[in-house]
C-alpha cells in the first residue's frame, strides 16, 4: 500500500512523500505549549484556541491512524537575496496561492487512496491545526532546522507541506535526524533578531509575522529593520547551506509571476481596494487586505529614502484607512528634512488619535 501511494503521489507532482503515525512526540507537544505560554505567537489567537487539536492528530480526527506527509517544492529560479528590487515579496507568494495548488493535488491523491484501498481519509494544508513540520520529520521528509522551518537534504528549505490522514495503520518511515550541526547562518541572517535561541522564534519580531499576521501599526523600532520587504521574508531560508541541493519549482503554478518579481513601490502605494483585489486575485497576498499591504509598502518607501517617492506618500495622507495614513506619516518623516516635516505637520488636521500620535512621534524624532 505504501509503495502504491508513494508512486501515485509522485505521479501527481509531489516532490517528497513520507509516512508517519498519527501522533506527535511529547517534545513537539511540549514545545507548542511553551511557545504559547511565553506569548511568542503574538496576535495569532488561533494557536492557543486550537492547541489541543494541533498537539494531537487524533483530537483533530479520532479515526486517524496514519499520515501521508507530502512536500511540494517551490524553489526560486535564483537566490532572493541576490535580487536588487524596490520591493521584495516572499518567494512563496509570487505565484498562485499554494493552498489551492496543494489542495488540488492532495484531494486527487485522497480520492485515489479512498477508492483503491477502501479507507476513510482527511486532507489538510496549513489552514488546519496540524503540526506539519514535526509530522514531516517523523515521516522522514526533512528536519526542523534552527530557523524552525523544515529542511530537506534533497530540496533545501523551499518546501510546501500537506497531509492526508488515513484511518488505516501503515508502517512509518524512519524519522529524519537533525543535520544543522554547528551552523547558525539562519539565526545570524535575521534582520530583526527574531530567534531567541536555536529552534525558537519570537513571532512578534519576525518580518513574516509583522507584514502578514500583525494587524495594526508595526512597532517603530522594527520598521527600519524591515527594509524593502513588503510581504514576508526569505532571509533565514535563503542562507541555508542545504539549498545547494535545491532546484527551481517544476509545477507551473508555482513559477513566479513576472509582475510580482520586481514591483514598483510608487505603483503599489497607489492601489485602490478594487485594484488591490484585481492585482492579487488568486494570490496569498490578497488575504491580508489592501490596508495592511499599503502599510508594508509605505514602510519600504520610508526605508528606501528616495525623495522621488514623496508624492506617492503624500497621496496616502488622505487615505480612508487610519493605518495607511499613520504609516504614511512615518514614511514622510524618513523622506523630508526636519523643517519641511514640521511645516507639513502644522498644516495637517488629523482626527484619528493613532495618526496624531504618528505626527507627534515624527516631530519628537526631529
């Protein structure tokens, strides 16, 4: 059965296939509890709310006996750290939403398993409370590296994960062991020092979390460290030495869109709600909404320091969203000299307290 499932999964385009028991090691459960207890999950309230299901696959689905863990390579054509773009979008978000791409293949595999082997099945991608990386390690696909992401000896750090839970017992593959050794490149590469220790990340300082999950204004001390990253961050993944074995994604849906490889900041800052939805239709970026996205774009503009971008920022000062207006104030403060910024502040009437606070903070900095 395992050989047949593995062959079918590879036929459907998956790049890695492993088998694990529908259970998690005590260490993985303890790590999850500690992570939540320390508040390292930030605003991701769904983590504590669904911690019991995340810590035990059988709580998620009591009939589960085995898990087919599947990996889909999304490797970029070139190292994203070598790109000189105005704005950087994480590699995983430059193409179709990977949830849709994975789910289509997972459902096809699950239907085949159910029909061929007469067993109940459940399909999961990372929108469900599944601890994918420990299961993937238990299934021999890779190991959870010091950057907390999965690393494969064959595919490096660029791997999407999905699972098919089965109601039948199948032998598990040998678990993968840790091959990070003394290397700490991923820890040292983090711009915001989000790693509190090897294998432990404080999401509240992670650029991926800040630009995607965080809903409000990004803390002032972290804004300069974000640089030109407007959606996610690849730094800790991109520096991993195991990427010497990585290869570009073969799935056509996971090849980067040309218009997202090197987007222009001024154009992105001018997106209306309708234009945002149209541009990012079918993209994971659509999920965060236009206001959060423009917040990220304006931080990148402020960090870029190009005075030619001032008109794009000034247009955002009258945006309907306080989050956008407030971040535009900060960006303007990075682009204008002190006297001009003070004059602009004196001439601006702002009713929202949060935006008023941004003007006040900008004046204090000067």
